C-alpha cells in the first residue's frame, strides 16, 4: 500500500486537516509557554 500518495481529494483533505490541527495545537502550546516566560519575569510593584 502506498502511504505517500492520495487517490482521492477526500484523502488529501482529511490528511491536510489533521496536519493543520496538530500545527494549531503546537502553536497554541508554544504561545502559552512564551506568554508564561514573558510574564514570569515581572516583579510585583511595591507600594510603600
């Protein structure tokens, strides 16, 4: 069985959507980690 070829448009679209969902998940997790990195460096403002 050929795993690198798509025989129908439906096969191609399902494969592409799967890759896009994985990519969106990786980007969302990366953005969350980056946001935590940026905000973790802030020190609380002292009011005295």
